[in-house]
C-alpha cells in the first residue's frame, strides 16, 4: 500500500507540472487556420525555441506576425534561453530539446541524437523497467492459479465471496512475490515522457527540419506517403506496428484463454499505428527505439529467469 501511495503521489506531481505550464501553440493565420510548413507538411508551432534555417519556414513565420529574430540560433540554444515558461517547459521540455540539439550538432544528425537520448533514458530507468518485466514473468507463472480462483468465484457477486476471492488472490501474489503496483511506475511515466519528446520535436526547428534515411523528421507518414520517399514512411509505420504488437504481447499478463485478452494486443497496436500515421516521424523513431529496448530487455529477463530456475 505504501508503494502504491508513492506512485500516486508521483503521478499527481507530474500532472500538476503539466497543468501549471504552457504547451505547444499551433501557428495560425489571419483566418485562425493552422499554418502548414511547406517543407515538412506539419502544422507549424508558434512558440518555437530557436530560429529555423529553411527560408520557406522563416517566411511563414514572418508572414504570420511571429518575430523570430530575438530567438537564438538552434546551435546556440541553451536551457536558459527565452523566458520562464512554467515548470514543465523550463525543467523538462527545454532541457530535453537542449540535449537533443547538443548531441545532434556534434554527431551531425538529430535523429541519431534522438535515438541516443531515448536509449539513455531507458538505461537510467532500467532498474524500474526490469522490475516491470520481472513482475510480468511472475504473473504469467501465477496465472493458472489466478484463473482457477476466478473460475471458482465466477458469477458470485455477494460481498463475502468477493472478499474471499481477493484474499485468495493476494495469497497467490504473496506466494510468487508479486507486487502489482510496484512495477507500473515507468509505464505510468510513458505518457508525460512521450509528450515531452513531442513538444521538444515540435518546438525545435533544427529537429523537425532534419532528415534521416529519407525521412523528414517533422513530416508525418500521412504526408510522407505522397512524397518520392514514401517507402521509408511506410517502413516506419510497419516498424512501429510490429514492435508495439510484440512489446504488448510479451507484457500480456491476463488470461490469454479469454478472447478479449487475446485481442487486446491487436486493439492496442491498431490504436498506436493510427496515431503514428499522424505524428512526426521523429516521434515514430523514438517509439520504435523505446519498443526495441523493451523487447530486448524482456527477452534478457526471461532468459535470466529460466537460467536461474534451472540452476
């Protein structure tokens, strides 16, 4: 219970940070319609962090009344650049953008810097994510006993039966050393982390104007499929779908005999793929990297458990 309360407190703090700040603002024209970037096809962000380099993009900002002359060049951007924008932007979005720019500037490619930062975050969170993977394996091991308990009390809705069912399930959790909430922290942090990456990408011209293996990082696959390099956008969406499905399937802990549970990875993957079609390619690269890390981590954890079990 104490661990659960700690997790809820952390989530409340994160939500408060997000609610007490400004977010990405879409640039609109005189008719209040979003201004599209002719280079990337994306809706331009009004409150960008640094100056774009592309002349067409610069013109779009000037034509719509945004003074970008006071902004630093992206290669000179610092965490302290610009005014204070609240806790979320000042302590999460800007530092993340600065790190992506710093690495991208030195490596020569902003997509590679995004991959490195994604992996670095996952490595830092490894103790937590490893615990999640371990809990998943333990729940799979305990699932037959949990299924028997659920079947035993199936259809019984009286309070006494529900209390007994919960007690018996808690005994199984104790037997296998399962703590359902303890391994959920990083999963709960995924959404704010994703939003931070999204805002860093959308507000940093150096990133959304960048390219990687034929991908324009600010271009969404929905726009990219109409370009000459449409194949790479299709491949990106396929990778997002494949890694998402495999990641969800590896982490599935419910009763897989239940048709609804069998379909859950498919439903979740379909939802993510639809979202991916309309999000910048840079976010797709982040998602694939994060999924790949999760898959490799889970495989290693599973092999480690099997090796320890045989020893």
